[in-house]
C-alpha cells in the first residue's frame, strides 16, 4: 500500500489534502457568507468584459459580477504565491512540459469549460456541494474524458 501511494504521490499527499480542504472551505464560505458561486470559468469570462465588446461579454450577469470575481481570482493567485513563498521547499515553477502542450491543454480545457457551462471548481466544488444533479453529470463527464485521454496518450507513448 505504501509503495502504491508513493508511486501515485511521489512528493507526498498531505499538501494535496490541505489544498483540497482549503479550496472546499473557501468556496463554502463564499457561498454561505455571500450566496455567490466561486467557479473559475465565470471569473475568466467576467474579466474579459473589461476589454471585449462582443454580446456574450456584455451579459448583465458577467458585467455586474466582474469586480468581486477579479478580486476572487487575485486572491487565489496571491494564496498560491504565499504558499510558494512560505513553503521553504526548493520549489520550481516548471511543469516539465513544452509551451505548445501547455497552450493546447489550456485551450482544450477552456473550450470544455465553455461547453459544459462551467469548470471543475464550479461544478465539482460548488455544484456537487449544493447537490445539483447537472453538476454531477458534468463532473462524471469531466472525469471520464480525463481518464480516457490519459489512457489514450499513455497508449500513444506521449
């Protein structure tokens, strides 16, 4: 069992657990204290309302919520920076992946989030936590697609 855990989590698992607990607590408190849902794909869309005049980005729900969503996103970035700065470990900012793979992955994730009307933070953390059945379908679809893609890429030797 210990060997399996080490092969799945070579850098340990405690920081993943802590991150999950902090994320869950954060979105839970956001919802309980303000009634707002902390999905990141909407943060991305609402941020674009500052610079894009296309009809999608002029929706009232995006324009009216962009200020708090931008602060929310900056808080996530600041939190990650704080962890990185205080961890004391020899942390690196490199993923080991080529830039074209990161760009392609980001585009595919962004397209999928738009297609699913939300992302894993919105559906997975907030939607499932609120017992919304469409979010369960979305999360199961995300996970099935991720497993299939990982297996396919592994089979190709990528």
